[in-house]
C-alpha cells in the first residue's frame, strides 16, 4: 500500500474512531443517520487536516493527534455552522 494512501486511511480512521467513542460514551441515543453523518464528518475532517498538515509536523504522532482532534471537534462545529447559515437565511 502506498504511504500516502496509508496515511489517508489512518487519518480517516482516527477521526471516525474519535467520534464513535464519543457516541458510545454518551447517555443519549441517536438515529443511525445521525451517527453516520457525524462519523463521516469526523472522518472527512481528519482526512483534510491530515493532508493539510502533512510535512508541517516533524513528528508523525503529532500529525495523527492533530487529525484526531480535528475529527473529534468537527461534528459540533459543522452543526454550529449549519445553524448560523439557517439563521442568516431566516434573517433575510
């Protein structure tokens, strides 16, 4: 497997796993669509952050940590952004 592809796969897995662990630890129960959307958001964000920071960090572990942290926070940030956009559209 090429190194770039392996790094992409690891980035997506880290972000997705971070969100899934958060979901499993949550006392709230959500629909499958909600879980899949937020897991995909976390994975995609981790992928993009991993690609954007490639070569920036000298430590591979630090790059994986940045990708994981971004995946962890991204579902809430996306929900906030969507709420702001909906609020902006209603204000017009």
